[in-house]
């Protein structure tokens, strides 16, 4: 994939973009994995759930979501009456695409009494067939709320599922064998090599990285003291307060610009410097500007899907709604 070039004249471009944002009563949201030039022109930067909550709470009537499709769909679920646009036709997600609604229907038929827990990195159609969504940070809490005697279908990330099963000890979890190709490529060998090369460096890692299951829990106790399992927003918060001089980062490299901005004193280094999501790099300057007025970028969801999927998302953010009976 060719690298998308940033605006040739950043100041003129930003001026034009801000005028269009004001004219259309819009807000630009950018995921942490987006290129640095997009995050510079965005109103708010964060992880997918945080941005969807910001979309819900803003007075803006047009939400420009710079990320991938499932993120823009989640924003639409929480803001069904707002115009939500994704400035790229092909900004998909290998993890979200690893399970379809048809796949889930077939899986549920094999386990009709199971509670379906869907990582938020899924399509709206999959969320609509799920009982509750979760983030990487609250997945253990969500799973722990489900009685031990109930079966759980956890999807779609096999590495996050294995991490959650390990930390919760839930005895009845079935885990879908999906993965993010970028996180899966952060290999155990590369992680071991980096930690051995820099024995005083700490490590921030997403639970959904492939290296977590096969490597980190095998390390010596002293090495485990160096490791923090964190969601995207938690990584930013940890970066602000860390006293370390050198931090290894096991996730998509787009977050590095945010980590370095949060704490310029620290040397943040990617475990895999080529861990770049091609789908997060689909937006061009021209398409971003055009999305404020174009109808082709608008997210449209079936009303039934919105109602059912929104229930699963609301259960994710409100524990009081987690009443585990089938309708």
C-alpha cells in the first residue's frame, strides 16, 4: 500500500478544513492509530469507544470519524440521529472481518444457552447478535459478571479471549479464532529479543497482541514486573505518568506520536516498527475535506440492527444492564 501524503500546505489546508467544520456544524474524531497529520487537524483523539462516547455527547450534528468502519458504526449506534461519516470506502478491519453475522448465527446455534460477548472491534451486524460488548480494558470485568455455570461465546479476538480466560478463570468460555493481522505479527521471538536487548526498559502491550499468550506469561517474575497490559487510552495515561526512561510498545505504531507527545522525555520504541495497519491509512486530505459535504461517506445502518446492537454496547458501559437471561 502506498503511503498517503499529508497536505502539501498544512496551514492553508487546516484553515479550509476548519471553515468547513464550522459551516457544517461538525466535529472531527481521530483514532490514536491514525497518521499524525490527521490527529493534528482533529478535534478529539482517542480510542474507539471513547470517541464514540464523545460523538454521542457532542452538540455537533455531523461526526467525521477518522478510523475504520466498525468504529464509525459504533458511533452511529450511540448517535443514531446524527450524521456519521467515514472518509474512506475501504477502511475495513481484519479483526472485525474475521467473523460475520452468519458465522455468529451458526455458532450460537451450537450453543443456544450461551452468553455472547463481542469485543467492540466487530461490525454492527455482529453486535446486533451479541448480548454484550466489551473493550480490551473492561473485558475481564464483563466476563466476570457472567455466572460460572453459563457458557460464554467470546469473539472475535483469540488472543484477548485467552488473556481474559486466564485472568478471570471462567470455566465455560469458547473463543473465536479471529485476530488482528497487525497485532498477530508482533511475534514472541521479536518480543523476547527486544526485552533481552533492553533489560531495564518497561513494556506496554495490548492484551490482544499475539505475543501475550505465548510469551509474556512464560517470562520470569522479574520480567513480568516490567510489563503492563493496557488498552489504547490506558497507554496514553500510563505514558503521562511513567518515570521510565525507555518504554517498549507492543501495538500498532500510530500510537507512538501520541505517547511521545504525552511525555517527550521518554524514549518510546515499537517492538515491531513495521506494525502499521494499512486500513488506518486510507484517508487522504482531499477525501477528509470532501466527507463534510459528500453523501457517499455517510454510515447507514438498518434500524433493527441499530436497536439490537445498541443494547449490547449499552451493556458494555452500564453494568446495571447486565441481566443474564435470554429474551
